[in-house]
């Protein structure tokens, strides 16, 4: 294998060494080969995307490059020289930085304090805050990353937090930047800002490795794209010469899915009625303000909003995880405003959580135990019922129900006793969706970011299940940062801004750009996109 070639846009002159090269990287886990002789090459100053299904081996490959895991076989080269990374500290010393999908910032610290944490500049025995401030401000100017070093992180929007994460790795000297699903929580305007930042980084010589499931965004920002499937390198293509459909076929062997749902199944029967709901947060301030809406049988009601505008607290109030300070929640004809969470769940409220690891699964427990979560007090998981239900576990019933979830929702697993953490992200998500949608008495489903962080195959499967349940009369509340998903699946679409529903939009007419403008408050005085 040659290790020298022309860099992006290089017309003449001697060939240059790749910024990063992974040669025949192999990584095995018990029963699984995560990476099977993967070859991957990134040239200096290019934006290089990695695409593949969940479980394809992308995350493992990047963990190896960032020193979080050691390969069983193969070699890492940086600037043409072989290196061995035992820890992320070694990778950082070699000029590699990583911005994770879930930001690693301390909300109670300022931007400056977060950036220098663990790499504090000193003058004598003291931290040199002035030098740190000047360095951060300089990085912001050079790379177009506009942040105030003195701003508390808790007051920043999602896009601003991401800029802080990028500055944090640049501050540590990163010349090669790994971005893991960087647009997952961004509205279109913030995506545009991020891409402008990445172009500035590229213009200043920074090499970017961009991991994403959003193929249209990959095509918009990447110079080249490497597709990985089942742990192996499938192909590396120029972004200018490939379509999203062709990429999807390389990834999963099928066409790019679409969430489009235009046939109406909405009935006149109200399944859930929320009236004047108010929730108080920290500092005795309302985080949900006088919210009212209905969800009918056969209807998907979408909620769009920039993260941190009250949608998480709204969901928690609907589930009984937060107390309502005012207003009411009716499920069918029952006022459930003060019901505990378990009672709501046992009366037909399903929940697909936005964070499958924190709220959706017991990662160290087997699948059949995870199938019981939220339904552990009712058949088929227990024999009989009552106060001693936990003592009457029906193991045969639990395993039978788990087998049906695995079969009906196409969950790839070697057996029912495997720990949940052993499944790929997409299969974990399909299992949670299956668990929640398999309840016989399901009347109302809260789906929070149901396809976040999954590949196009799992995404299509989740969309199909939601469409089928909607057709069968299920009432669904959909909260998502994927605007195409919201527009495509919703029958009614609301925007939440600073805790209040500020607009009701027609999904048949609104565009992602219009929706993003409402989400950031830019369109609140206008009437674009079918607002009412």
C-alpha cells in the first residue's frame, strides 16, 4: 500500500504523507470482529467522512485512533510515521482531538474554565487566566468560533457548546479533529454555522474526520467519504461524485429511507388532553409554561425545539417524573395529573427515551430483563399481580415476550441472555421501540428522538413501526431534533420556545429552514410555513 499521495486541491509538487493512516486495523471482542483489516487514509487539510450502519465498526475504529482502545492487529500512522497510542493522552500529544456526540462540559464553569481544565497555563504557582483568555480569544478569531470566554456554559445554546468543545481540543494543539455525530442536536441554522467553522478550520490546515448518519450533510461538507460495513472498508469515494442514494446502498444495500407520511389516519377520539400545563424548574422559574394540546387516536403530534427549551421537562411531566405546578393531563377520560409513573405506564403510556443508555436499558442485564422495564408488574412478566408481583416472576413468559420483540422488530442478537450493552446502538434502539410498542394496552406513546444516533437501516425500521402503529390508531407524541423526521411523520406540528408552544405549523407546507427559524425565535412575529 502506498502511503504518499497528493493532498486535497494539490495540483503539482511532491506527494505528501497522509495526516492519518490506519493500516489493516483489526479489533476482536468475544464472539465479534468489530474491525476486520480496515484501511483508512486521511490527507492533510481535508474533511473526510466515515459512514456506516450502527455496529459497522466506526466507533471502535475512532476509539482506536484516539487511544481509547488498542488494536489486535494493524498499524496507526500519523504524518507517515507509525505510532502506538496507549491512552487518549498519547493521541492528544500527537495532535489528535475528539469532540464526542455527548458534550463533556461542566455547566457550572465558564467557557474559559472548561477549555483549560486539565491543561491550565501557569505563571509560577498560579494559573495564568489572562494568557488563557488571550489564547481562547485568538482561537475564536482565527477559526471563526465566536464564544465569550467568560460566559457560563449553562447559558449557552447547543451550537455554542459545540464550538466550546472544538476550541477545547484546538487549545490542546489538535491538528486532526474527530467529530462524532456533530449535528445530532443542531437546528439547520446551527448546522450551517458549524459547516462554516469547519471550512475555516480546513482553510487553516486542520484535518477533520466527520462521523455522521446524515448523508445529505456528509455530502455537503466532506471532500471524501469512506464507507464501512460489517467491520470492513467497503469503499472510499469523492463526495462530488456520489449521491446520498448511492451512499445508502454502499452502507446497507438499500435505498435511502424517507419518513414521508401523507395519508391521514387521525380520528376524532382524543387519547390525551393536556391543558395549561406548567412545570417549575430550578430557581423557582417555569420551564414549561401554560402548555395545551391534544393528541388523537391515529395522530402523530410533533414537538420541535432547540434542546433546553422545555421539551425534556414536558415529557417528564407527562410521565409523572416531574410534578405539575398547574394544569391537567387527561388520558382517555382519566385525570392522571397526580398519578405516579408506574400507574401511568400500566395504564397504557409508552416511552421511547432520548437517551437509551441512561433511561432506556439496564446495560449489564440480559435482554429478557430489559424487556420487563416499565411493565414488570403485569403479565406476561408476572403470574397474577398485587403487592408481591416481584416475587412471582414468570420467567417463561418474560422470555417468550422477549423472543417476540426480537423477532417482530428484527433485533440482531445471538440470544436472549446477552447483556444489552453487547448490542449495537441501532439494535438497542429497535429493542426499546419493540418493548414499548408491544404492550397490549398501549394507548399513548411518547417518542423522544426515536432515531437519534442510529443508521439508515434502523431509522427506516423505526419509522415503519411508528407509521404502522399510527395506522392502527395509536396516539403518538414525537419530540425530535431531526426536522425531516418531524415534518415527514407528524400530522400536527408545534414549536416549543422558552417553555411555551409558540407556533402550530402545517407539516405539509413547512420547510426545515422555516421550522428552524421558529425554533430559534426568528420567525415568531411572522407567518411563514403555515403558522397558526
